[in-house]
C-alpha cells in the first residue's frame, strides 16, 4: 500500500476527500541542488524483532490497537490543521508532526503516572499522545478561549498540567533546562518518576543542552533527552549543521547513557524508551536517546520546502518507512486488526478532526480584559501570595 501521508487514505480508494482542499501550495518540488540529509544508519528494520523484547511482548491486542489509533488521530489532526491554516483560520507558526507519530506515541505509551513530558514547538503529536482532546488543541490553534492555553499560546504552547504535559516551548533548546528542573523536582520529592524532554536535532548544538547534561550527570537526575532527529534543522541538513555522529553521543563527555533507534518502528521506540525509563526510575540516571525520524512537511507551514531536499527523498520515506502503515501492516500480519477495522479507525479519526475544526470555529475569542491574566500566579491567586513587593501589571 502506498505510504499513508497527507491526502492519502488508509483504504485503496482514490483519495479525493476534503483533505485536498487548499493544499496545492503545499506540494513539494524537486530541486537539483537539494542536499541529502545524511541520515545516521542504525541498521535495517527487521534485523531485530523488537516485538519480542520485554517492553512489547506482553502488550495486549487492545493496547496495540490503541497505539495505531493514536498515530492515525495525530495524522488526521495535523492534516486538518494544515487545511485550516491554508484557509486563513490559523495565524502565526504551525509546525506539523506528520511522519513522526511513532516517536511520541511509542514514548508516551511507556510512561507511568509519575513521569512527565516537555517538548519543543512541534508539540501537537505529544499533546494528543498524552490524552489531550482534539477540540482543545484545535481551538488553541484558532486562538480561541476554549483552547488548552485559553487561546493565548497557539501552536507552539500546548499545555496539560493535569496530564504532566508541560509544553510546548518556542525557543530552540529552551525546554532542556526546564526538563532538567522537572527531573530535579521529581527526585527532590522522592517520586519514582522521570521527565521525557523531547528536542530536535538542531537543539543539540545549543548551550543550555550541554549545561543541562552536565547537571543531570552531576546530580544524578532522572531526565531523558529524546532527540527527534528528522534530518533537518529548519532547512539545514544534519551533515551541514552538526559535527560528530550520532548526535546521541553528545552524552559521552558526561558519561550519560545513550542510544540510537528508528523512529518509524514503534516497537523499537518503546524498547529504548523503556530501558531509559528503567534507568531513571531505578537508578536515577539520565539518558540521551536519538530517534531517527522524518517530517513530511516543511519546518513550519511557512517553509516552502522546495530548495533543501528532493521530492524523491520525501516520497521514498513515505513509501517505505511510514510509521503508521508499517505498524498497521504489522498488526494485520499478527491478526490483531483486520482491514475493515483499520479503515473504520481512519474514518473516525477524520470525523473527529473535522468536528474539532467546527468546534474551534464556533468558539469565542478571549476577552480583551483577560490579556493580563495567566501571567503571574500570585496575581490570579492573591490569597496564596507569599512574596513581597510589586508585581508587574498589578493595580496600585
């Protein structure tokens, strides 16, 4: 089956659905001077059957189906948000997670209730993976009051504290010391948890990341830095922005455990994440995990994606390494799901995404009077204030 990607259905029928609406300007064109991504090679899929490893061999059929459903839902949500952006309903930046779904779903599926997640600006997939609803996510993209950040955060700032999801951060590498701080708090409180701190390949060259690695190793903090290496730092191929392969070796100078894995194999992602979580939970040790993945769209929707990689490179990945189709085919082979059930799953995901866009469109914008709310906790909750002095924006 052709790789499932934008404008492609899970069934064999011609993809003529509304997902094509307004998508002509997002087509990739070949460039004769496109620079290859110089992807790290970590062995071919199939060399190790990770479904037999401890993290996966006891999974129930229901759990496997849930993983597939989450990936399909993320894909369809992202496609619908792209249409909304092209139709003028979404402003600002929009960073799509299409192609990387197995990373977030595989990683989050290994977490316990005491584990935490923080990530960068490509955060929609992680949000849905931790259990956030499409309605609150789409409404946030629309800048509406019913959004997960009350319409004030937008695409790069999804939050769900009740699900231990701490964003969504727009500064490259800025989340790495925050993830360190969360891990410090976990250890300080004596909890048997960890923080999964997701980052892109470009963030590995930021100073705060190295400072965080040093403290994580020095203090023995349960933080796991997950490098989602999609091959490009914005429009610059890895071979042109980073010396030293693999990127996970950034942990070497600090004697931090590291590994590299395929991001299109959900079983492999779960295997490596589970081992890192074990080290964090049982020994309070940090890890650096590089997960080699790929994004089908540009760095953001504003990226024309026409000069730094070829159309053939993108299509090759879609055809051979699409994480959703690979996992779906695996479940079909295992007898966990049948073709009709997979099609129904896709139809429901598309309907849910469409309904979320309708919900967002009908939702109100925040009131102007709310502009200064949610800036300082002590301003919103004066009864719990313990500090002295003047708080900015506070009425005299």
